[in-house]
């Protein structure tokens, strides 16, 4: 997506719904000629004389040939997603019809849209800021209640509004500092340094909280990575199958069957968990199995939570405690599960009290619901208020961190007084980094990187 394409006033067209089986497909047009192009292939009614937000039934024709009976919906700019004239044609979901219709609309003057170009135009035309545009992509990709709520909150401007207030407060003081530069020879001070310091410290606290929210926000967006670890043949694959309620992993009595990681997802009360079944941890001379053990240890280091599964028929409580030493070194939350609990008496279970273990039978699928409750408790997301502003994008975190660094220089310049021109420069830098998040400061390369990841038609 070049800068010329970003600034283009062409009318664009694309399929707005996914390819595949389904009853209806929607083709979207946006631009100055959107209504006139649609009107040229829709003889049923003069679309140029219709009001916004109206739906019209008729046929799309290529000359005298009828392509399909359709519904045409009009959105007259600026009251549309892109803030331009937008036409959406709902047609039957036939690949042949869709291809013919796209070709026809392109012949009439439209061009095929680039990935994310509809949302890009919404951003360029002031319909949303850059963080809201990124939230559109997150909303499309959301696969749990939590990720959906966070994306919706950001798309509706929760994050943007907070940043806007921070920038406005900072700009108010920046303007006073800039004014001082005009009277530098008179040594006057329009911006009260104590008030400026209090404001910077307040903004600092808000930004620190936003940065800290990224850990939870990222988990809600991408899911909680949970590694199922333990010695060979303790029932890790059986547990994964029980959690997913399907035969996802191969189960065998032969130790070392799982030699690579197997991943799958499960939503528990609106929170997405990404379970990773791993090779059993043991010393082995088998080269392939040894590689599997290495991958297990690497995955454990990357996990947000570890399920360590033990088999009471193989290991005593003391032996399990020794195995957990390596897990504790990772400083990652973990849950100890004692499998095959059906073979343990109440007295036997008491021997595992020091492990704070949960007792399950993966084969009989008992204790699975209790495990799910414990997983939610461990990640502490089930009671999280998704109305809170959460940062979910690494680009936003980096910009906030850069803002913090610039603000620290401002504070240093207040405590150890520097001239107004240097103070103004540090404040400008803070505003620059805040503006990067919402797109008040942007480059073609940045926009290309963000919008190229969108699907075509959005």
C-alpha cells in the first residue's frame, strides 16, 4: 500500500463477507462514485435519488443479462463506515456470481480494494482514530467473550478517550511553555512549574497503569497459554482430550508416545485457554524424544500457567516434590494435578496435602470442572471488569513506554531547572509518542504495516 494509494480518491470495491458456503454474500463499494457505479448496473431504481440508510430490492444486470436478484443498501457520506458514500450489495453466495459482479463493478469505474482499505479510509476521513481501527481487526479476530468485550471497548473509544484527555492536559501546559519562548529575553514564567510537575506525575501514574494492564489485556486478546507437563505416561494426552472433550491427542500405554507439542484451545467462562500437551520430562538417549523434552522445557518457560500432572502409581509425594523443584525455578504459576485419583483412598490423598494438589481421573473425566475453576482462579481474569481500559497491542505499549521516558525528562527538567526551550522539546516528544497511538502522528510505513494485516473487504 503506497502513499499514493493511501491518498487515492478512487472508488473501491471488495467482497465484505468470507469466501465459502453460505446463503448470502455482501459486496461493498466506497468512494465518490459508489452510488453512480451501483446505479449503472441496477436498473430497478434510480439509486442517486434515494436517501441514506435505505434498502432496495432489484436485479443487477450486465447489459440485458441478469446476474442476480439482490438487496442494495445505501449509506450516504458522511453517515457511513468510511465517511464516504458506501453501497453494499447483498447477493447469493455463488463464486460465479460474485466474480462476475466484481468484474462488472470494476468495468464501471471501481477498483479492487487493498487489505484494510475500507477501515483505512474511515481513519483518514476522521471516522475513528488509529487505535480504534486496530480494535476493528481485534474484534474480527476475537474468539472468546473476554477478547470480544475488550475489542468492543477499544473500538468504541475507551482507550482513545483516556489518551485524548492526557494529551489535552499536556497541550495546555505545552502552549504556556511555548509562549515563554516568545518572551525569553524578559525571563517570564507563564507555566507554573509546581502545577506542571503535579500534572506530569498524574499522567505518569495513568500511563504506568496502562502499561501494567498489557499483561492481562494481551492474555484476554490472545488467550492464556497453559502447558500440561509431567513425566512420561502420566496421562497428559488423556487430560487434554478430557478438557477438549474430543480425541485430540494420541493416547498410549507406551511411555514417550508424545514427542512434540500438541496445541488446542478451549473457552472457559468467556476466557480463552491455549492448552499445550508436551512430551514427558525424563532423561532419555532417544534423540527424537530428547528434542521433545527440550521443547517441553522451552514451552514451560513461555507459559502463563503450568499444569503439572503426576501419577500416584508411579511416584510418591516426595518424588513429585522433587520434580516440582524445576517448575518452581521458572517462577510461573502452576497447578499440581494427581491423576488416577480413583485408585487412592481418602487416607492416601492426605499424603499429598503438602502439594496442594487437585485430584482427577483424566480417563474417567472426574475433577475436570474443578480444574477449570482453578485455572480461572489462577489467571484471575474471570472477575476482571472489561469496562476498564486495557492495553492489548504491543505497539501501544512501546509508545506508552516512550512517552514515560520523555515525561521523566520533563520531571528532571523541573526538579533541576532547565530553560523553557529544552522543557518544551521534552513535552513535544511526550505528545509525539502519545499521538503515535491514536494516529495524530503517523507515517505511510506505519499505516501500511497496520492495515495490510486486515482482511480485504474490511
